[in-house]
C-alpha cells in the first residue's frame, strides 16, 4: 500500500492522483478560508481595541493638556495668594508696630495726665489752704470781703512774709 499511495503523488495523470490533489487543494483552500475568517475576526477585534486605545489616548492627551493648563492657572493663583499673604503679613506687622507705638504713647500720656492731676490736686490743696489762711487773716484783721472796700487793719509783716514764702515768692 505504501507503493500504491506513493504512485498517486508521482503520477499526476491518473484519475485518483488528480482527485487526491484536488481534495488536498480544496482542503488547503478551505483551511485557508477558515484561518482567514478566524484571523479577520481577531484582526477586527484588535483593530477596534487599537482605535479605542487611540481614542482614549487622544482623550487622555486632551485631559492632560487641560489639567496642565489648570495646574498652571492654579500655580499662578497660588503665587498671587502667597504674595497677597506676604503683603498682608507685612501690613499686619506694621499695624502691630503702630499699635505698640500708640500703646506706649497712651501709657506715656496717661502718666503725664496722672502727674498733671497730682499737680492740680496739690495746687488745689495749696489754694484751699491759702484761701483758708487768707480768710483767717481777714478775720483777724477784720478786713471787709468786698474788693472795693478798704481794710481797717493791715496784716503784719510776719504774716505777709509767711504767705509769700508759701506762695513761692
């Protein structure tokens, strides 16, 4: 049988050889067709995936450029805000220095007010005391209280000197 099978391939003019070659050709073409169909489906699926990936790549590129633009905008805003913050911090520092300076000025003025109040109280006490002494002297000398009247008696020199020394003359 080996010999007979071998003859089909060596003698192409025999009817069985031609039939065998035709079956092999048809089987080859049928296999080729099936392989083509299987491969074309796979190729279509891969092509579709590629187009989808291309589209998603373009979308990602667009999103990337949009996000980069937003990032640059936010960086600019951040820089502006940081500059504003630095300016506000400087202004706050200046205001705090001004506040501190004014507080010191208020404390100094309050001290001056206290000193002047104490001086006024001292002067009022001295005035009250001198007025009392003047009244006492007028009563002793019996001098009228009206300014237009002339006194009947003049105070003594020692009393005048005591009054002048108290007044600081």
